[in-house]
């Protein structure tokens, strides 16, 4: 029986994951499911529980805390508790570029 308060949607999309403590190093993972408050991931490497994550998914950035990361065969199943969401990042990049070129 499902005990979640909010529906979770299945996915199978590639995402870019960056630990905020190490902003110059990113890994690629698979987004397996998502809701308004959390994201399920499959990773090729272990990440420390409690680390702060930036997850880039299409034109969206999710910021949150890794709440679990468990080995599953030669991969890792992880969960991200979402703290903040930024939508339409492509539009923000265009605004930033226009602002920089006018300076």
C-alpha cells in the first residue's frame, strides 16, 4: 500500500547531478521518479548522504539534500529531498547573456 501523501510519477530520463560542495565535478544519473517533494535516482557512483545537490533536468534545476544512497548491484539507488525548483532556465540564461552583453 502506497503511503505517500503526494503522487509520484515514473520517469526514465538522464539528468546532470552536481554536489554543491564540488561545483566543478558533475555526474550523469537517471531520474526514475519524482513528486513535488522528492526525486528518485539511479547513479553509477555513491554520493554521501546529506550532501547538497543541484540536479539539472531539461530546462529545470532542482536543489535539495540527498537523503539516501544505497548500492543495488553495480549502481546506486538514491533519493533527493527537493528544497527548491527553478523552471525555464534556458530563458534565464538568455536574459543573463543579454544583460552581460549590454554591460
